[in-house]
């Protein structure tokens, strides 16, 4: 039986040598080409690259427990070069097929190989993946935001971009969800860093008005919520402003986060709205749970806490599906607990905007009773959640008709 295993191993090695030569020849030729970026579209170079990436993809995605070591050693030697291809071909749409093939290669290879990796092997996949995503966003950010045409060609081009984003989100999800129990804690840290950094990079693309595809947004917010739950302090710390300058990294990240939430909450698809609510609620709960003695710092979180105004506007003014009332209430309640001052400020604005004195008094009473009726306590328990849901529905019944007349 042992001889049989050894024979199969020899057969695999022979097969890999047969596959390896054309791939090696392709990438070796590219490495020896001076000023490759200037000749990247000459002759059949793009076709040969796609063939090489396709051969790597076939090996990467078929990795199993028995064939993992051989497959990984074979593919890993070329992943750095593949990530570089995203940089070389990502600067215009002519290279879209090369770029998309590399993203698909990384997505499937990580899914197939990551569960079996040791520390060093995992590092290769993590670094190559994040480098490819970084290169993709670097070039595509302006292309996504500048795209305004509504022609059939443009629609097909946009569809390709959406598929790329979907593959990137799946790639990050594969890095996030696979079993890493046997990997060194430092490697888990590197994986979480890569996923969170990748999410922040993707935010730059999802802030564009071009991305109105529910499947992409649903995947994004699902992954964002998962990351907030798995790596709460890491993501929260990136969004809390330590430097209040508008140009600081944390300020820009918080701006992107709240922009994405705004986008989702105004989306016509209720599923996208729910996804945004889940992500916002997960972030607020993380902030509360990681606050010393429950005392949530107010400085540096104003943009997140100001989302109370958006949620109250949805409940009181905008046309709203009744199926969204509970998810909005479940997100609004922890926001109010985290920042009562922000709620008080929003309430004052709503009350002062009501011209009729009698109606203004009703609105004020409604804003107060929202947090007082039915024995509500400002504690995050299932019973208080249910009471707050009831209060929200009573609040809508007493106040919404007044505010919709304004």
C-alpha cells in the first residue's frame, strides 16, 4: 500500500513537471523582458499570460489534503508575480481579462489551500492576496468613479467590474472564515489584518455611485458584519478618531464607513437596507462592549452616532416597509444607549422644526416617551429590545403623521 502511495506521488510530480514547464517559460520570459509595461499588449503576450494564470488556477483550486503540499509549492512560487500582474494590467480596461483571471485564481486557491497551511504557507497566500487587492483598488478607484456612460458596452464592462468586486469579497471571506486553529496566533493576526485592510480598500470602490448592484452590497455588508464580530477591536480602533484632522486615516475611514451605511439605508432593495443595518448595529455593539465600565467615549465617533438622525428620518418621514421597522429599532436602541447626547440633539432638531405649537408638544412628548414607555430600561437585553420595538411602533403612530405634513 505504501508503494502505491509512493507511485501516485511520483505520478503527481511528473504531471506537475509537465504543467510547470509552459508556466515557467511564460513567466520567465516576462521577467526577462525590459520595460514590460510598455510591451504588455504586444503580440500574443496577454493570451500567453492568461494561459499561464489559467494553468495555475487549475492546480490551485484542485488542492486537497493529500495533494496540498505539492500543489502549494507549485502555485506559491508564482503568486507574487500574479499580484504584480494586477498592477501592470490594472491601469486600463484592456487588461481586464488578465486582472479578473488573477483575482479568480487567488480566490479559489485560498479557498482550497488555506485550511491546510502552516504559518509560512499561509503568509504567502495572505500577502499575495492583499497585494493584489491593493493594486486593483489603486487603479480601479478612478475608473469606477469616472464611468458615466449607459451604453451596452459600458453595461457589459460594469458587469465585469462587479464580478471582480464579488471575487475580491469572496477572497477576503475565505481568508476570514477558514479554520486557522493550527496556525500561530501571529499568523491569525496577519490574516485578520489582511481581511480588515481589504475591507477598507473595497470601501473606496463601494463609495462610487456606480456600484448599485444588490448582490455586491449584500456580500460587502455581510463580510463587514462578520469582520466586526470576529475582529471587533481592530476594526473599531480603525474607525475611532484619535486624530480629529479631516485628513487623518481614521477620519477618512470613518467617512467611508458612514458613506457606505448611508448608501445602503437609502437603497430601494430592503435586503440591502437590512445588510447595512446589521453592519451598523454590529459596529455600535462592538464600541459599547469594548468601552470601560460601559462608558462610551463620545469624541471621535460623532459621524457614527449621528446615524440616529438617519434612522429616525426613516421611521418618521420616509416611505417605509413595515418589515424594516424592527431591524431599524434594533439598530437605533444601541445607538441611543451609546450616545444619549446625540439623540437629544436630534430630538431638539425634530421638535424645533415643527411649527404648530400643539403639534410640537405632541412630537416632544413622543420623543420622550420613546425611551420611557412600557418600563423600558437602557440596557441591552432581549426584553428591553422587545419593549423598544413596541415603543417605536407606538411612536410612529403618534408622531409620523405630523412630521410627514412638513
